[in-house]
């Protein structure tokens, strides 16, 4: 399991949209779970990915927690 974080200037909605495109059906093919304005979850392949965004003035902190998808979680954070 991995839990990593990165700062971004992208809007929260953009980060979550990119997460959906990367991990979801059109990307890695994971099943999207419940989403809310700050988080998105994905399951499949015996593991999961949770993407959350915390908004702060002038920046956002993106946290990705993953099991069985550690390499892909790192790849995603490189792109945001």
C-alpha cells in the first residue's frame, strides 16, 4: 500500500476529472466508486485507489492512496 501527496495549482474538479480519465473505464479500467466534491475512489484488480484533494489558498494538496496500483498512482501524480 502507498499513500503519496503532491501540491498542484489545478482546480479540484480538474484533478478529479483527470483521476477518472486515468483510473476509470476509459483509462486503466477500474470501477469508479462513490465520488464527492473532494474525493474519488476506484476499485479493481484486487486493489483500490483513493484520490482526495484538500484546497488551501493558492494551491491544492492531492493525496493518492493505493493498494495493488502503486506504480500507477505515482504515474498519475506526475501528471497533476
